[in-house]
């Protein structure tokens, strides 16, 4: 029987990565001397599952490496070895190594075993194993002095294949343990007319000389303990040199049942049944061999059964409504049928809206999927910086769209590293300041309106406003005569090339990071801001839409075109009071609005539209805000507000400056969605504090 195991690869990889996440989380909970046995067992079971699965699919690089860390875990849980901090650190490194090996295999690349071999040697040193893993040999003279020979009888039950197990894989695992001699028996093979491709009629006897012990042999067969008769007996070191030379052909059916010894066939001969299809060999790729393999973006999602049930119910309601409308369409048109048709359409709209919401819920995952990576990150960086840090996670069950979640992870890593490196003081400095020697970093997530807010807070020294300003002036990011508030100065840390670190380290100081954070968050139609108090700490606040697929938008008219402005960006809409408008520079108008000066951007001019209303007193101004900067968008008229499904222009056409996407309106027309940040850049408008200032200072404006 031939089974294509590759169809199960993706499930194996997903479960293995989940197992590694479990191992990492539990290892971080371990405190040497206070470890919980159940925690150790959980880690062991996860490692054991990865080892068993990788062995089944022929991923020997993973199964071999997992064996040594599994041995250490087994000794700890059996009480044979005391857990130490060194063990925890080594096991965490092993988790990282396994994650890298699996990622390479998933990407169909040849795995790089350099790190695995280094860690294996460290494990063997801890375990007291001398020398590297011995290669199997068939010569009795190569046996090690401390090896023993075992006789193993393996008789699978006839239904073994139906459980998804394959004897050839187990035989391969035995070969890795030492010197193996294999014989196969055919005495139960029926007549060819009675043969069944999904039943096993063979059984085996092995003589294995190994230094790994009986427990290692039992591990090979533990997946089939209930599906086979297995005996393992010590032979006292005698090897079966006197076994008669086996025949190379199948025994004739007439000999079955005779007293003569059954005909034997060595494993090296061609098998009589087609072997199970193994994992296709991973071939080195010259183009990618030198590239570090990365975990492919997840293409699947686990959904709670309650969400699936709700979706099925909604589809049922939709089918009922469709049947009702179809029945009405066959009736004569009367006032009564028109009324019923209107009610049916209203019900259809309601069902469609509910169905849309339920489909979107399927993509929603708790943000804990992102938060779970930070305990390890904080632990490692704290050790490197010699700081004591406590990580607090709040709002872990707050749900966020899967796509947004995958893209917000890296910006959050930058912000957490910044808090650990820049924000939190060393133990000595905290004690001098009268603080708890253990610093705190808090991650908090919650819903606010139609957005999700993520806060990264620390109780460190806060931002040094004076030093930030001095560095910005020294780096010519601002001029010395700029009069900026503390909030505006703090925002300078998001400018490209900015850093207050005097020395470059592997964590910070290169002037790369915070500007990337801001740019990545803006690409998600979100915003980031920072608040800080000296000696108290800092808080970075990220605001993001719940999903990138659907947008709440305000439709506006510009000339004969309809644009969509995200509601999240709109502060207010108003008619312009000409008396409060002033001209700055060549062609920039600003509106004084409650002691603020709002630059007016003419959309018809930016997008080059003719026949638009140009008189300020006959148009409307939509005040929007992004990155703590307000601007006014001049439009001809305000239309309706509605949810729109976002379609990518970049994927379907090309990138367009000032436009974040497009959608199809109810009448079939295409409408473009305005990108506020991109629009400001497209207009040439710069934020106060930059050298390319288009808006003069408030004092100059008040003098007008």
C-alpha cells in the first residue's frame, strides 16, 4: 500500500510550531528549584510529539536533534537530574534551533545543521555522553565496548497500516541506534487472492547492538504499542553471526506451516511491497542556500466551532430570504407584493450584514498570539542588559484581524526593545531613584470605537526631552530656532536616523527602528504616539483598524468624482468662515480654528480635477488628523457614510500616491480611498518642526 505522506506535511508543521510555542512558554515559567512536575511533563510531551512526527515523515534532522533534548527532559522529570538555569537556557536555544530547522523544511530548503550540531554537543556534554553520535555499521568488530545486543520481535496486527504507521520508518529509526540485523517472516502471508493492500501480514525479528539502552528501543515502537506484539530481550552481547544466509525470494506458499525454518529476507534486499512514500528529499537550492530561511506566512487559521455554527445559521437565513424573494418575483405586481418585496429586501440587507460580520469574525484572533512571543524576548534582553524586568500582559483576549496581527508584530518588538534598552534603568539606578529594583513593562490591548489600541508602557526614566532636542539639532533634523512643545520634541524620535544612544550596540544606537515602526503602522492605516514623564516612564500608543478588509468611510464629492475618507481620520466637517482664512507662502491657505491653524488642501488641485468648486465659501472642509497633525480637505459636498470593502490598487494595478485602495460602490462605480498620510506628503506639506516647513510659526500667523 502506498500513502502520500506529503499531504499531511502542513498539519505536521502547524502542530510542531504550536508545540514549540508551548515548550517556550512553559520553559519561561520554570524556576530552578521550584519547578512543577506537570510543567516538565508538558514540555516533554511537546518535544516527544515533534520527535515522533518528524520521524514518521522522514525528517531525521529534526528527530535526531530532538532526541537529545528529550533525554535531558526525561532525566529531569524522572528525578535523575536537578534542573538548573543552564538547562533552561539550553532548552530555549534548542527550541529556537528546532523552529529554524522546521522552517527550512517547510520552505523545502536543505536544513543548516551547524547550530544543531553545536547544541547537540552541549546537550551530550550535560548528559555525560562521550563523543558524537556513532554511525551505524554492519561489522561486528566495530561494536563499542559498552554496547549490548537486543533481540526484538515485532509482529504488527493486521490493521497496522490503517493507523497510519509504517514499519519501514521504525526499522530506519532502529538503524540509527546502532548495528542492526533484520529478518522478515512471511509465514502469515495468505494466497494472493486473499491479499489486502491495507493489511500487514509480515513480522520481523531484529538483533540490535547499541549503547542507547532498552528505553531508546521502546521509544521507537511506542506509537504502535497497542497495534503490535513487541518483545525486547537482552542477548548478553552475542550477535547472530550463525544465522543462515537468508533467501532472496518469497517462500513458496506450499511451505507455509511446515516445521522447517521460515525463509528469511534481509532488509537490504528489494522489499516485496511498495514502500510508503517518504517525504520528498530536500535539495539544496543554489539561489537560496546562502539565505537564512524564514517561516512562511501562515496560510491557515483555526476557528472556534461557535463561529462556524453561527456562519452556517446565517447562510440558512440567507437561503430562506432568497427563496421568499424568488417566490414573490413569480407573483403579480400589486401593492401587497411590492410591500412584501420591500420587506424581503430589508431582510436580505439585514442577513447580508450579519453574514458579513460573521465572516469577519472568523478572521479575528486574540492578540495573545502576538503577546505570547514577548515573555521570551523580555527574558533574553533583560539577561543581556543585566536588568530585572517583569512583563505584564493585559487584554490578551482582545481580538484583531489575522492580517493586521501578523504585520503589527515586528513594530511591537521594536517598541518593547526600546523600552527595555532606553526606558528601564539598571538595578543600581532604580535603587538610587527609590524605585523597585524590578522594572515593569506592560502590554495592554483594548477596543476603542472601531479600533484596537495597543499600549506599550514602562516605569523607567522616561524620555530625556532636552537630550532629544539637542541630538535633533546636532543631526540637523530641526533648527535651533524651532520652538517646539515637549510632545512635539518627543515625536522627533520617529524621524529617520534619530538616536540618543552614545554607543552603538546590537540592540540600538544605529538610528534605525522607530521610523520603521511608524512607517509600518501607517501602512496599516494606524497611528503611533508617545507620552512620557521624567522619572515615571513612557507609553507608546498604537491605534489600528480592527481589519484591513473593511473600512468605515465618508463619501465625498470632488468635481464629478467620489472619494472615500476613512472615518477614523475625520475630526469634524464644517463650512469655511472666510474671515478666518489666511494665505501663507505662495499658495497655501490656513484656517484658524479654535486657536489652531489648519492647512487647507484642495483635493481637486492635488488630483488634477477640472470643474470643481474653487470658492472657499461655497465648499466644505473635512478636518482630518494623522500623526497628531491636522489638515483640512476641501471637497464639493459630503455624501453618505458606509462600510466599504477595500481592494488593493497595488495588487490589481499599481501603487498610487495619496490613495490607499479602492472599492466598488452600490451603483457599480469605482471609488478611491484617500490615504491621509500619503496625501500630506504628496501635497508637500511638512509637519511643524521640520526644516522644510511650509507652515510658519504660530507667532507669525497671529501677526497676519
